[in-house]
């Protein structure tokens, strides 16, 4: 990985780790994760048939919306500033403006 690319990832992670962004993405993850876990696994849990795999799936039900909401946060940042998180200008965006 080049130095510029590494700096871009660090910048993106730093942006997502800001407290107000973490609060928002964590809240989204909590709400969507509970809904997904209830939809997909609640029957097994209430029947007392939940295995380790069931609980792993429930955990992933929280990881997926957290990841997606952070990617959306970065995508919104890219669109708003016309530059990628790594600081590289998006030539497609610049040509439209």
C-alpha cells in the first residue's frame, strides 16, 4: 500500500471515529441489529434452541448495519466535498461541477 493510500484510510477511520459519528452509527446499528436478530433468530432463541452459531449470527446482525452506516457516512462525505476520503479529487465529480 502506498503512503498516500495508508494516510487516506487513517483519515477515513478518524472521520468515522468522531464521537458524534460513532453515536449515530452505533444507534443505527443497535436499532437495525435488534430488528434483524428478532426477524431472523427470535424463534430459535425463544424456543431455547439457540446454538453458538445462532448467537454468532445475532452478533453479525449488528456488525453489518454498523459497517454499512459508516460506508454511507464516508460516501456522503465524498459527495459533499467532491474528493475521496484519501484526499484524491474525484475527476468525475469535478467535471460535472
